[in-house]
């Protein structure tokens, strides 16, 4: 009986794959989902770097090894952002024993499918048009920067609800709140640095609860069957 059930499950997964549907989640996914739920915490690292740089009592006009403090901060943030990207690549490389269905779902969630590539290209075009529009009308940076994050955040919010990829809310909500908060505070280096750092921390803290809720939903679905 178990062999027959496994065969039926395999046939169902093949049909879902052929139809372009996301795979059904099963108990065998739990181990990987529970292990991955803390990966998003790494997004707090660039946020903490930005917060420390904003509150540190340093002279920002002095060069350290040829670069000022803001330039070093930018380099450190860029370097730490490469870590989540490398983890995502490893999660879809099928080298750690993950199931094929889960690998396909991770690719879908992270936009690594044909549809995701087209969606990413549309977002890049959207950003390019926004930059061209801002440059043409000479929009000041104080207005351009908050608008950019409101645009990105609201776009991801719509995509999250349309695609039901709820992890995108972990980006959409912090991006939107950051863009909306900037006009409410004074244009000051420390305040802006703190807000940007808190945005990254909010992204990090959002991923784990969303992943845990997803795991519990899968567990309830399996228990009902």
C-alpha cells in the first residue's frame, strides 16, 4: 500500500511540474524549512553596520586607507549582502540533499524561473524609467530616494499577493515603511543612517515569523490528511 501511495504522489508531482504549478508541501520538507528559517537573520548584519556607523563619534571627512567612513560602510554592507545571495544559490544547487520539488519551489520563490526572470526584467525596467524620470525633471535627492523605496515596496507588495509568495512581504513592508518615514524626519546623516539600518533589521526579523507560519500551515495540512 505504501509503495502505491508513493507512486501516486510521484505522479501528482510530475503533473504539477508539467502544469507549472508549485509542488505540494509534505512532511519531508520540514527538516529543510526549519533549518532555513533563520537564514534571513543575516540581513540584520548590514543593518547593524549602518546603525553603528550612524552613531559612531567619528570624523566623516577623514580618510582611512584612502576612503572616508561612508565609503567603507558602503563596501562592508555590499560584502555582507553577498552572503544571503550565496546561501540562496546553494539552496537551489541540489548539493545538500534537498528534494527536487523543494528546489523547484525555492527557485520559484526567489524568481529563478522563466516567469521570475521576466518579472525581474520588468522591475529593472521600472527602476530604469524611474531614474530617467527623476533625472529629466531634476527631482532632488531628498524626494527621489524615499519615492524609490515606496515604489519598490508597493510593487513587491502587489507581487506578493498576486503570486502568494508571502516571503516577499519581508521586503515589501520594510521598504514601504522606510520610504514613508523619511519625509517625516529631518534630513540628517545620523537619522537617515539609523532608519536605513533599521530597515535591514526589520527585513531580517520578518523572514523567520513568515517561515514559521508557513511551516505550521504545512503541518496542519498534513495532520488533516
